[in-house]
C-alpha cells in the first residue's frame, strides 16, 4: 500500500496533521503562503545538493515535505480548503519534485550500469512526470473512471527514496547512482501500472455502457 494511502487511513497520522494544523493555524498565515514556503525550501535543497552538501540538502527536502503537510493541515483547521488551493498545492508538488531531481544532472555521478548517469536521471524525471500525468490524463479525457492512484512508487515514495539517496551520497556518491537506477526503474513501472489500470477501468466502463444501451 502506498504511503499516501497509509497516511490517510492512519488515525495516529491524522491526529498529528490535526495538531500541526492547530499549531500553525495560530500564526494566521494563509495556506497558500505555506505552499510557497514549501517551494522555497525545495529551491534551497536543490542548491545545496548541487554544491554536494548532501546532508543539508536532504534536510531541506525534509523541511519542504513538512511544510507540504502544513499547508493542507492549516487549510483544514482554519476552514480554508478550496479547489484553487488544492490546485496550487498539486502544482507546487510537481515543481518541488522537479527541484529535488534537478541536481542529478549537475553532480559528478559515477556510471554503475549500462546507461550514463544523466540518462538514468532523465528516466527518473520522465517516470515521475508520466506517473502523475497518467492520473491527470484520465480526468482530462473524461474516461468516466475513478481517480487513478496507486503504483509501486507514488510521489511520497519517490521523494523518500531520493532523500535516502542523498543521505547515502554523503558517505559515497556511488550509492546515489544505484538509488537513481532503482528510482528510474520503479517510477516507470509505476507509470505503466497506472496506464494499465486506466485502460482496464475504461474498458469496463465502455462494456457497462454498451450493456445499458443494449437493455434499452
């Protein structure tokens, strides 16, 4: 089960988010501003990692992830949950993940597999992008199916794996190369899983519509 689903179903994590919302809600800072702070932390993380300050960079990825929780928690606690806010949060997530991956193209990563490190980094980015777009495309094309989630590696897992990779790079940057390969493979498998799920559900919807049409 994905970390996102586990966090939604966990009573403990739900209570923690409620506590965070109550604490940060007292500051009277709009949820959208917390979303912006998430991006600022992501920019700092990317800059530090490019400078090969891996531990500090990983720390700011954690900070960015924390404030990504804060914006939603504050919105719920203060009754400021809006579709516009949810939209901005989703867009910010895409920018933040891009910023986490961007340093991979600037680091002196050793080649440890068939493809060059930059190609693996590009595959990471493509897998993350396609996994997300597979869900958005299902809505955009009005296939008449539920929101597509799941896959072996969703955003929370991808960011967690990157976090571990950057921490391991502080010991030996070769470890990061291995993490990137794992991330690239699993992210693209996740994209294919979502595409397959979408096509399968869409086919079932078409069959149901055809049956209803036949009964009429």
